[in-house]
C-alpha cells in the first residue's frame, strides 16, 4: 500500500516486509474525548521516529495507544503486523524515570531481570542465560559495575539507563521511550543514544518522545510532529523545519535555541 500522508511525504508499507508500526488515519480517544486525530505514517524495523510536540500534544497518548492501553476509535494502528494488544509481548516501554519509586528496595540487576520475566515466566528461576542477558544489557548502558547497587542510590540519568537496560533485556522488536532525555546529564544521554543505536542495529524499531531536536537529528530517521493532529510525519531532514515546528506549537511563542524548542509564553 502506498499513500500520501498529510505532509505530502510518501509513506509506504512495503510488500513482504512487516512494518514495525503503521498509522492509517488513526484516531485515539479517552472515552468521548478525542486526543489524537487522523494520524498517518509508517516506521520500519531498524528505524527510529521522534514524537515532537508541545505539552499536552498527545505524545504519551500515542505511546499508550501503541501499547494497546488507549483505544483506536477510527482508522487503524498496526504494531509488528498485528493489533497493539497482540503485539504487546514484543514491545518494551521505558517510562520517565521519575515515575518509579526510587525507594523500592531492589538492586539494579533485579530491575533489569524484570525485563526477562515475560520470557522466563514469573515462577521459573532465571537461568545462566537470563543472567548473561542482564549483564550484557547493563554493559550496553555502561552500568555493569553498578549491578549489585540499590536502584534508588543511582542518579536520575542512571536510573533511566537501568530502565533502558530492562527494555533491552526483553529483546523487543519495538521500543517505546517517553521523554528519556529529560533531566539527564551528558554521560547518560550518550549512553542512552548508544544503546538505542545498538537496538536499531539488531533490527528493533524505536519510538521516542522528546523536546530535544538534536536527538531527533542524531538518532531518528523519521519525525512525527503532533498537536492533537499531525503536522508532519516523514524523514527528519525534510519534516523538521522551523515552519512546521511553529505550526505544531500553534499560538505558543516559540524560540528555537540551538537544537531545543523553547516555549517562551503559552
Ligand atoms: N487518562 C486520561 N484521561 C483523559 N484525558 C487524558 C488522559 N491522559 C491524558 N489526557 C489528555 O490527553 C491530552 C494529551 O496528553 P498527553 O499526556 O498524551 O500529552 P503529551 O504530549 O505527552 O504531553 P507532555 O509533553 O506534557 O508529557 C491532554 O489534553 C491530556 O489532558
């Protein structure tokens, strides 16, 4: 199927190749209240898409819809060739680190092992292979030496990396990241980007919501500009323009400072 998106970009579902994600005139609602309308776009395995838009634009809502947690009321969302709910076992989600209680008494490696439980089953003991996956995932985010430390003793950026390691250990085909770079220092940001790149190389697709345009340029082949409606979906270089960003951010006074979108007044 080939169709023209609202941006004029050509979105293609290629025959014989299962797209990681297909949005086809998809609308999403909380009860009677529409949250996102008429989204169109395709993301292929090994690619990343950045979700960009102001606060309340619906970025987290789209991520929840990809997890099957918010219903599609019109159109279609396909994840890994099936419905979001059916694809759920092959999708990993990294929430914002500050949504987890840092006082929860678990070690870093126990948090990462949680990523294996869907494969292990909750009643079986982790095998040596599971422990090796956990060690490799921690290595990938640069925290191998913190494995035995208590999760709550790590910095916010390090905790975010642990949550990414948990997702990596699940060996997902689609990774969803909700603003993973918020309040994260340069070392953690670098580690997150490296781990994201490694996952893409292994063929996983990535959806990442961010306010940081540098991340979109550095790590994402595609961007999706959102503010209840879609203001663009397609290759980063052609879609991420100041004009489209201004349209996406609507009446808000917007400054593009280097690679960050700064909303100066709402
Ligand atoms: N559980 C819910 N029930 C009803 N409305 C909701 C719910 N969660 C979010 N919304 C509404 O949906 C809209 C989109 O919110 P969402 O959290 O997806 O935005 P966002 O782009 O992720 O924002 P931010 O950048 O601030 O995280 C908002 O108007 C919000 O109030």
